[in-house]
C-alpha cells in the first residue's frame, strides 16, 4: 500500500471517530470532567493531599 493511501485511510478513520460521536454526550462528559477538576481544586490541600514529600531532593533532568 502506498504511503499516500495509508495516510488517507488513517485520516478517514480519525474523522469517522469524530463524526460518529454524540455531541450532547461529549459535552456532558466534558462538563463532568470540569466539575471533577473544580471539586479537586477546592477540596485537596497543597502540602496535605499532594506536594513535595519531606526528605526528598528535587532533581531537574
């Protein structure tokens, strides 16, 4: 199979994934993710629920 045909098939498969998506369901799922992120930001505390572990040295690679 030529490279151009393979690329065209890949694009078609990608588009069919998008085209076959229920927009209302996607909007609802994105809103649920946003609600979860907001809840996490308001409920979790830096230094208590997340952050640098005491005794560990930060290494920048």
